[in-house]
């Protein structure tokens, strides 16, 4: 792809896959995967035995009580399809530390995608930067790997389209979905759109933050430019340029889960606790 740079995380394909698989295993650690393995999970009813029914399905208690052979029938829970909304805009690629917000987002997206697949939950992706990318949820690991590797390529001049893409996506979603956003939320239209989306779907926001966005102590007054629009503004070095706490409170009132991920800190444990505490990857529908 012309104009795109390779490997925002500076890893080769094998190293990237290992890192993603390690994160997925960390997200799955300590959870019981058996409820996500298909049929034979949740008891529905017993019925009389028919030729060809497996012996292991016999309901011995009902059989002993009635004198006729009965077998158990089970209903497997259907898992929510998951959409990952990946922000590929310019502000995600600008960094003051070794790992950019964009590299962290792609890494997290890979871990979430594989964790979903481990639970037999279909997963897809939507680009909410300058790229018009939408891959509907599926259980195909090769397909997931393909779009993950495609998203590792980046450029420094993409605009943010999160609010508009959320608005366009909402009416096309089937039934109820889990929608997870990986973004720095540098889009004024994003939060209102996410609030509306949360009225019909489970929505979680993983907000990426570079340490420079919390302020530059000792820098005094400075002129800065917004990466996507080029808008120039004046600020104080000790002042935080974004307020994730206010954003979190605003989203929480609308029923949207929120996690702040700092790019200069380890995030696997916080991400695991966030997902497990809200049972995000375990939500199902009948």
C-alpha cells in the first residue's frame, strides 16, 4: 500500500504473533473456557431415546424413574459477535515513548481477537481512521491474522472518523453485538455517537494515552498542533491536554465501559481485570 509504513511495533511477523498469543492467553488466564465449546453445555430437557443417540447422553435418573430410556438435550449459548473499532488516525501514531498508541492498539486488538476466537465468539474489525475497512465477524483465524497484519501498516496523515463511522455502523449491526473501541478519542463527535450505540449494544472503550498528553512539566507555555487537523493551539506544559477521567464519567452514565491504557506502562493485567470484572468476553445471547 503506497504511503504506508511497516510494523508500527517494530516486530517481525513471528514476534508479533507470539506477542498477540501471549496477551490472549493472559486474558484467558483463570477463566473457565468450557461454557464456550459448543453443544452439551446447558441442560434444556430430556426426551425418549431414539436409535443413534449417543449412550453418554442417557439421562439415567429419568430412565430409572420411568422405566424407559431418556436422553438429555442441551442448548449451547450463542456468543455475541464482537466488532473491534480500530483508530488509525494520525494522533494515534505520534509518540513520546518507545511504543505508540497505535502500536499498543494493534497489539491489544490482536489479543482481544484471539481471546474471542478461543471462546468461539466471532470477531470482526472496522477502521475508524482514514481507511475504509470493515471485516464482518467470523471464526476464521487466517482472516483475523490477515487484517491484523494489514493494520500493522500505518501512516502519519490519516484523519479521525470515529464519530461518523460509529453512526454509520450502528444501523447495520445484527441484533446485539459487543463493540470495543480502541482509540485516543480525539474526535468531538465520538462520545455522543458511542452513547447512542450503547442503547442497543454492549460498548466498551479502551482509550490509549501517551504520557505527553498528561502534560510536560517545566515546559511553560508552548504552541502545539493537532495531528489530524493541523489546528494550532497554545497550552501550558504542566496542563493535561486530555481529561480521560471526565470522559470515563460521561461514558459510564450512558452504560459504556471505559479503560485508560497508558503507553508507557504494562497493560495486560489491567486489561484482563477490566474484561473479567465486566464479563465482556463472556456475554452471550439466547
